[in-house]
C-alpha cells in the first residue's frame, strides 16, 4: 500500500537547493566586488605613479 500524505523528501530538497543557490550567488557577488576593489586600488596607484 502506498503512503498517504505529501512526498517524503521534496520540500527539504527544494529548500536546500534554494539555499545553496543563494550561497553561490553571494560568493560570486563577493568575488566580483573584491576584484573591482582591487582594480580601483591598482588604478589609483598607477595614477599616482604617473604624476
């Protein structure tokens, strides 16, 4: 006999994958922001040395 009620593992899997996507997006955004900060610092130092 089949069990009654909702499927056993679907809610938890959906929540987990949603959280993992958020984590990936956050890490990617932080990585991009870090690169931009470094570029700005390098550009500023190059401008100072060119003067």
